[in-house]
C-alpha cells in the first residue's frame, strides 16, 4: 500500500491509464476482427472503406504511446497488403 501522497496519486494515474490503454487495444482488436470477417466474406469493397478508420485508430494509439509506432506501421502495411490481393 502506498504511503505518500505522491505514491497514492501515481496509483490513481496508473489505474486510469491502464483502463484507457485497455479500451484502445480492445477497439483495435475489434476493428481487426471486423476487417478479417469482411475479407473472409469476400466483401473487399466494404473492407477498403473501413480501412481509413482502422488507420486512424492505429495512428491515435501510436501517438498516445498505447502501442509502438512500428507496430502501428506494421499492422497498417499488413492489412493493406491483405486487402490489395
């Protein structure tokens, strides 16, 4: 248990950040799953239309340092390749 005021505040901040990061990562996972479902259902046009929103999610998560910038770039590249086949 934290004893100092600074340590107590740090715990509060950590809880908030952890919850926010978890939500962002879940949104990315959901968007990835929906893109995958669209691809398996042969709905490439809808998937291409959803791609900019997916990019926006990744860029925002990378900007907030929830995920690494290289991971965001890697995911964007991989999904672009999958959709362009």
